[in-house]
C-alpha cells in the first residue's frame, strides 16, 4: 500500500480572532432574542417611538406653564402658536398640556387592562392546561361562553350601568379581555407539561404551583409577552371608541379619546383639536403593534440560526 509522505501533513494555523469567537460562552435565550429583535429596524423604530411617547407622557405636562384643566375663556380655539404650541380648545385650555396629560391616562388604561388580562389569563389558562380532563373542559367552556358575548357591546353596557370612571372602564375591558391570553397559555402548557423536565419535577414531588411558576410559565413567557404587547393598543383604541360615544373618562380629566371626540365636533373650523390626539393614538397603536410583531418574529424558532 502506498504511503502518504509526511510533507503532505500541514499543522492547522489557528486564527486568534476565530478562536476567540469559538471560546465565547453561548448566548442566553433572551439575549439571543434581543439580538434578533435589534436586527429588525422597524421593530427598533417602534421601540424608540414608544420610549419617546412614554418620556413625553411623564415630562410633557411640565414643559409648559399651562395646566391641562385651567380654562381661559379669552383664548378659546386658538391655533398653534409660540404661546400655545398645539393651540387651545373651546374652553381655552392648552392642548399641548392636555395631550401629554391625556397620554398618561390613555397609556395607564392600556397597560392596566393588559396587566389584568395577563394575570387572569395566565392563571386560568395555566390551570386548565395543566390539570386537563374535566377541569380543562369546564374552564374552557366558561371561557367560550364569555367569548361569545360581543366585546364592545358588553363594555358599553357595563359603562352605562356602572357609570364613567377609570376603574369602571378598565373593569369593563377586562371582563372578557383575558380570554385570548388564557387560550394561548393553555396551548403552551399543554405542549410543555409532557416534557421530561416537568415529568422529573412531578416524580420528585414538586407542588403544582412550583411546576406551574418554575417550569411551565417561564417557558411560555415568549408567547405571553407578545400577546400582552398586542393587547395594549386594543385597550387604547377601545378607550378612544368609548370616548367618542361619550362614555370616556369624566371631565376635567383628559385622555386622547376624549380629546379626539371633542375635536371631531370642531373639525371643520378648528382641525388642530383633532389632529394632535388622533396622531398620537395612531402612533402609539402603530408602535405597540410593530414591537409586538418584532417580538413574535424574534421568538419564532423558524428564524433562529
């Protein structure tokens, strides 16, 4: 048999830069998600836009000397100017101050409704999915019955019965708003509860609550975050719709919905009164939807390298 000469064997030359890359520790799941999310330019734009909107909601009312609720009947319906940057409304109130105070109210309603939906939906869906059997069947039939009630009709009915107010509005939105979250969490738990690490925890005698909150819910957190992110703009839009019907937050509180409702009535002669609240409603809904879509793409296993 022909022997291979030693001259044909060359030692591999190690590239120090490549060796450094190889020696780096593997990325954590969430760091990997953030890197892929950061590559999505539209999602990053949405995130920056959200940060700016939250910043202005916190500090915007302090950037002007005018109060959101102070009437100035000598300066009603003034167009945007160096004195009133966004103009004034029919009572002479500064629209710039009201816009950013209204941002606080609208964002508070959206985030509060989303957090309550998160809490109820995770518990309901998690218990139904983990217990299975009759428990799952009964719990999900209850959810199906509630889901069959028209959402907006139920919200309007509760607002009429209970009266206007922030608490009433949030309660009305969350009566059935948690069902979508519950369905998603249940589906995730049904897939995860037969995994080896869950079966091992059961064998070792771990309690149901420990298995739920230590093993199942954390591994479903990706879908939960995406669903929550997409539920915030739904609540903000619902608040605007209720305000258009005259069921928004009571005066003298301001929200983007109440301002848009007032602006529609004056659109022909004072268009700036509708322009600013409507623009920021659209921007906020756009930003949350873009961020939610970006998170969903970043968490999609088909896109992982």
